[in-house]
């Protein structure tokens, strides 16, 4: 009996003494409280998010909808932070264990705050209308991504400071390493600066059809820190380093105001001067009277006899269509070619083709 009594007393002492001064009863209560908060986490987040959604559904503002989706993560994390704080308040611990729990509480709150700020960046940017007027959409998205990365770095640094880890000496220690990396990553920085110039100067944006002579032609899919992704017309993807767009001329086909038609039409040498004048005048009248073409000071048209070439009398046709859409332009060219063919045929003239004349000289024997 004495052994059992002694063991029972020992068990009771150990139970009361617990870990770092906190009894096992307090630990179980704390774990139970924290578990309850974990169970209520989904209900709490659904309730808060549901209230926000019901409120913002009454407005058509993009900010409200963006704010709702952005805050969903921090709202779900809040019960975890608050639950751990409440649970730890039941623990009467001392010494290093108390410092550890306090630091853990501070770390969770710090993470929650920086997460909240991180999620607010995009909704707040929607409120500032003037930003979109000054910056392109792609540059704005680039800046937002950079700000989010900066917030994450600052949050990580603040959390390390709580645990007594100074971020300053670490950065200083990495200085020499950073210099070595910078020397070996000159191309990376060159591409980064070139990408910034592309976005600041608004040379092109996502969705534009661009042509880089000798490199690529296609539609821009994304503009990154180091490279730009372009989908070629065969539907394959190409990743082009940004420095290419800074060193070479970029033709933005999507920014074309009017597409040009520039042809040389060759007529036979036997074509009379009256036929030449008739063909020229009828083509010019067709351009001026047709709604497919734009005739103005900025988009002049001309139909002129150009030169006597080796096999033909050349007529130059230069004009601009009203549309800047590629496939509509092709259809207009289609109709225009047929019309020119009709005009030439009605004038009883003919198109020339490359030919050579051979003269045989007769010698007397």
C-alpha cells in the first residue's frame, strides 16, 4: 500500500508540476481551447466572408469584389492566431518557455498583419484610377508583384527580429556574395532594365501583335522580369530575353491605324496611252469612291505610271484601308485585285509578264 500511495503522490506531483510550471490540466485545457478555435475557424471565416460578400454584392465596384477575395486568407488565419493567444493564456509558465510562447504569439500576429497588408495591395490599386493613366497595365502588374515580394521580405525580417535574429548583419554578410552574383548575372540585370524600359515606354502590351526583325513575330502572352513570352502564329510559345526589345526595332502591328496597300502593276508595252490613262483613272476613282479605303491628308492615295521596266510599263498603286484588322484587310485586298483585273480587261489591256526577245540575224553565205 505504501508503494501505491507513494506512486500516486509522485504522479500527482508530476501532473501538477507539468512542463515549465504549467500543469498537465492547464495544458489539456489550452489544447482543448485551441482545438475549439480550429473547429470554429471555418464557420467564422464563412460567416465574415459571407457578410462581406452580401454587402459588396449591392455595388458594382471592382474594389469591393477584389477586397472580398483578398481578405479570405487572413480572415481564415485570424481564428488560429487568436485561438493560440487565448490557449496560451491558460498556461502559467515561466522562464524561457514563457519567452518562447510570447515570441510565438508575436510572430503569428506579425505574420497576420503583413499577410493582411500583402493582400490589400491589389484592391487598393484599383481605387487609384490615375495610376492606370500614367502606367500601362503590364507595368502596374509588375510593380504590384514587386511590392508583394517586398512585403513578404519585410514580414520575414520582422519575424526574425522577434526571435533575436538581426537581419542587418546577415545582409552585410551577403554583400560580398551579392557583388559576386551581380558580376556573374549581368545578363539578368540587363534583361531586367530592358523589361522596365519596355513597360515604361509602353512599346507593347499583352495581346499585341509585334514583329522583331530577324528574331520573332507573334502575339505577346506575358511580360516578365527577365523575358517576354510570345505565341507565334503556328501556336508555339517562344521566350525572348528582354534585352532584344531594347536593342532592336520593335514593330507593333496592333497599333497600326490604317493598313497600306502598295503594289506595282505591270502592263504590256503594246498598251496604248489612252488605255493607260483609262486604267489609271478608273483605279483611282474606285479607291476614292469605295468606303473600304481612307483618303485624307494623313492617308493619301496615289495611282501613277511609275517606270518603263524590262518587260512592262509599271503602274504604282498606293493607298490605305480604313480598317487596321489584318483579316479584314485581306478581304479588302481580295476585292481590290478582282476589281483591278476587271478594269484592265474592260480597257482591252493586258498584264505583262517577264519575257525576253531573241533576234536572229541572217548572214549571207
